[in-house]
C-alpha cells in the first residue's frame, strides 16, 4: 500500500497534484479507501472523478500551477478519452501570456450532447481535430488550440500568446494565416482584424509584449525589438527588449525585468554587468522597468520623455 501511494504521489506531481478515479482504481486503491481518505480530508475531490492528493506539484510558479491544474482537471475528468482544448492545451504545451484563470476545457469524440463534469467545458467539433501527444495524453495542436481560444480573449492576451507561440516555436510564421483562416466565422473573430499586424515573435516575454502595446496606445512610434547593443568594435554584446532611435542618433532602449528570472542572485550580477556595459558603450540611453511598471502602465510616459530630451 505504501508503494502504491508513493507511485500515485509521483503521478500526481506530474499532473498538477491531481489524479483520476480511474488511475486510483488501476493502482489498486479500492472505492472504500477513496471514500475514507476523502472523508478524512487527506484527499480532496475536485470534481467528478478527479482527486487532489495534496502531493505538491512539479510546477513552481503559482499562476502556472493554477493553469496546469485547470488543464489536468479537464483531462482527468474525462479520462481516458478527453482531449485538452483551447487555452488548456496551450498551457500544457508551455505557451506564455495566458489568462491567469482558465476554465477546464476538453474535446470528446462524439461529444455533441455530453455535458461534462461540473466546472468542465466540453467543446464540440464536427470534423477530425489536429492533435499532438504529450506524456501519453492527447491535446489539440497549437494551431487548433489557438483557433479555439483567441476569439475569446482581449487584445493584450491575444498578441502576447501569439508572440510567445512564435517565440517558443509552437507555431511558425506561416501558421498565422492558418489561424486567421480558422477563426473566420467564429464569435469574436471580427475584433481580431486590427490585432494581427501587432504579432511579433521576437518578443521575449508577455510583459515585453504588453509594454510594446502600451507604448503604441500612447502614440509612440513602433519600437524595434531585440535592439543590438554594439561594443567599440561593432560587435553585439547584448540585446535590449525595445528601442527607439532619436533624431540625435541616440538609442532609447528599454529592458523589462521579469520577477521570476531577474530576482535570482546570478541574474542580478549578470544584469548589473550588462547595464554597466551598455552605459559604457555610448550612444544608448537605458531605461529599466519591472513587470509592476507594466501593470501600472508607467513605461510609455517615461519613454516619451526620453525621446523628447
């Protein structure tokens, strides 16, 4: 029994802390044992057929954990036939910039009249889906998942997720046209028309995308992304997230520090050396911001002031 629980705990850690009733029974846990542990509060019933073993998770970031938990809830509630769909498929595939809170959603073969477990959305589809497999589970392909999800999101999320999908290699540039074609006729597709030209796979993070969009909203010229910082020999020694060339030949460059990366000790030393190198290079005015600055929409005003100087 101890070995069974250890194996289940390991499986749960791979599944955002969750297991399905089917998995419990397959590992020899009886229905009575499931009921007893749930009644005692050792396990928690998330929805029909899904249990939280309180085994922790391999995910570190709490927002990533919440998204993955939603994705796994849908899959495990429809175990073994569920297919992760929309934003949940994208979360499992590692896309960035997704909404903080996701509703579990799946596709089921022949699911035209299947209501799904409490809190789980079952998507309908009339023709075969393009699928990929991850750890033995079926997911909507990145292109299919984006077609399902983007008409439902606001602009900043749409652009950030598409940027990250390109940057992380989940889709290629040619796939954008497939996604545009695929969303036609769907509710919310009309709002997407002015947003497609804003997508840029060079963006290194969602906060970079949001900062760029805020600057455009403020009427600033479109920035250059990944601006090379050249040393005295003309060799790139760093790349800034965003940059604008002033009329006096000075580059106003912006660096945005993501909290999870740039607060690590080794990153602080690297960032300090990088900032010093940029200051000594000449020809660059460096502005550094944090994710909090993006949330509070401070960046555009400071960039505008630097461009006027």
